[in-house]
C-alpha cells in the first residue's frame, strides 16, 4: 500500500509498532547486558560480607552456617557448585585475620589463628597463629582490596549497562511521545479538514438550491406574463394575472438587486417587464455561484480524505 493512501491512524499504527518493537529489543538487550554485571557484583559483595564476619570472630557453628549462606548466594548469582565451593575456600583463606590485625597490625592473632588451623589443619593452634600472623595480614588486605575492586567494577559495569539501556528506552519513549504528538496533530488537521468539507458542502447545496429557485421564479414570471397576453384586457382574470406576474417580478427585483430602467420597465398595462438581458445575467450569476461552490466542495472532500 502506498504511503499516500494510508490514513492518519494507519500511519500512526505503523510508526507505533516500529517503536514498540525497538523498545522490546532494547529491553532484551538491557537484560542481557545487566545480568552478568549484577551477578559479579553480588558475588563480590558476598565475599566481602563473609570475610568481614569471619574477621569479627565466629564459632564453628556460625562458620558452618556462613559457609552454607555463601554457597547459596553465589549459586543464586550464577556460580556452579564447584565455583561456589572455590569461592568459599577463597573467603575462608582471606578471612584468616582479625579486623584489628588489618587496621593496627596487632600481633595477637589467636582467634583467627585457631580458625586458620581448623580450616587447613596445618599442625594445630600455634601453627595456625604463626601462619595467620605471617600470611593473614597480606591476604586480608588483598582480599579487601580485591573484593572492593571487583564490587566497584561490577557496580560500574552495572551502572554503565543500566545507563546505556535506560538511554535506549528513553529514546524509544521519546519516539513514542513524538509519534503520539504527530498523530494528534494529524488527527486535529483531519478533523479541521472534515469540518471545512462539511461547511463547503452546505454552501454548495445552498448555491444549488438558490439557482434552482431562481430558474423556477423566472419560469413562473414568464408564464404569468405570457398569460396576460391570452386574456381579455380589463377582465378580473386579466387583472389577477397582471398582479401575480408583478408579485413574482418584485421578488426577483428584490432578491437580485435589479435596477428600474436598466433591468426592467413597466408597460402601459402596468405589467413589470424584466428584459431578457437581465434574466440571462441572473442565470449566469447563479450558475457560476453553483459551479464555484461545487468545485470548492469537491476539493475540500479530497483534502479531508487525504488528511
């Protein structure tokens, strides 16, 4: 179908469908870009949370519960069972130091050293303390730094993806708003065109009716004027015919602005005589008015169809 033959509504529907399809594509792309970043950020924050809780000091039962929580969270974020186990092992290793050790370099690593020995079975509590003091501070700092960096990267990636998708959706929404605005303008233009067409159609009907009435009046006048010629002068019937012809003539004079001595005269019998030239002018004027009104009406109808 040619664009010129599409109605305003069809054009709007086509544009809106295109915009909606673009919006769906953008939304799908948004989900695809954002999900991996969110998962990475979630895992990074889970690591940070668990490491902090271990550093704060927890007993064996709490440690078991924390392990289960970490594995559940990381798997929910897309990690496999093996990956979740590796993440927990990393958390446990990086948490082998107290918060005080990290902040102040305290030499007393007893609590975490004990935990370190439980986790890796390296020869008991004292060995765990020594290993914790030597490796815990560096591992803890690296864990905190790595977790923070990973979380920041994940969040940055998430925000970047979100901003990109949001911008695309905003463009789509803007396109829809523009389409609606254009449709509203087209709809108003169509309504105005239809209103104009209706008014011009009424004008044409009035012009056609006026032309028909003029022709009818002229014929009636001519018939009455001719009748006076067939009647006996001075009779009542003759006088009535003169009066009827003159009544018709006066109406024509009033309606068409005829001038005495130019367009009509009064004969010796008192009959108003409208000359042929005046009648021809009246007919031509009425025909022209009807034809002009018809042309304008047809043009307006065409514009209304195209709107």
